[in-house]
């Protein structure tokens, strides 16, 4: 999943970024509201962890702009403001959940994972012949065989299945799977495709992901 952390604390922000990356997510970090809005304009995010007391543009304004743009990004507010009116105000602006600082890491992960599961609820299985992908459980099967995929292999396969027939360039796939601060190049997509294709081939689907030379990759 691609996440945006919006936190101006020089300690908490990078700590959240590191912890969420260790969980397998692609994470961008914004230290103020203006930068957050620019990230949201440029990239699609599955979820955002949002502080309210931000410099330049407060978290409430960031949230209002996100919802006014019609984006369904899940939003978990992380704030030291612990009054009922603060929580109600954030929820009324479009937040999905509210966690008061200081918080336990395990609780933050549990709440975030619940939001991400909720986003996938009601989404039908993605099928392609014998292959099925369940966005709610993030499990992939070929017939009855469970396919063991890494988080990024899963994300790549889900993206291609959701947009069947659409050709993605290497750069486009990289943008979906890696955060803006990633030190690696988009050539890592070739490695990711190779490992995913090997697992699909072992399960009997060697031709699922096709290469359009000069254009990119597609599942038809």
C-alpha cells in the first residue's frame, strides 16, 4: 500500500515513516500542510496518517481539500488534541478514524490495517482464468493453491488485474509501488516482474503478464 504520513515532528514523522516501511508499505513523509497537499495532488494514496497542528496549512484544511477533490483515501488522524469536539470535528471533515497522541505502535497498526481492510470490503474477487485475488484478505490463489507473494509482488499483480488491458510503463509501475523518496531506480520493476512471473509460471500461469516492447506491461 502507498501511504502518506503528514507530521511536523522531526522525531515522530521519520519514526512513523521507518516503521511503516518495515511493514512493507511505500511511504511519503510531509512535514507541513502545503507539502501534503502537493503530494496528494501528484500521487494516489491508499491511506494518510494526518496530524492536525501543521505549519503553513493545518490538517483540517488538508482534509477538507482531499474530500473536496473526491478522493477516497482513508485518513487516520494522529493528534494531541484529545477533546470530544476535536474528534467530532475531524470526523465531520471526512476523517475515518482518530488516534490521540501518545499512542502505542501496535494500536496504530491495528487501526490502519482496519481502515485498509474496510477500503477493500465489498470489492469483488479479481479473477483471470484459474487465478483469483481477494483485495479484502490480500490472498492470491491459482485454483486451490495459495500463491505466496511479497507485499510489492501482490501490489503489482493487483494493479495489473484491476486495470486489465491497460499497458503500464516501467515508470508508471514504479510510481504506484515506491515512494517519492526511494533511492532505488525504476529498474527494480524488472526484478519485481521477474520474481512475480516465476511464481506465476510455477503455478501454471507463465503468460499472465505480457510485455509490450517499447510500451510496458499488461494483463489482458
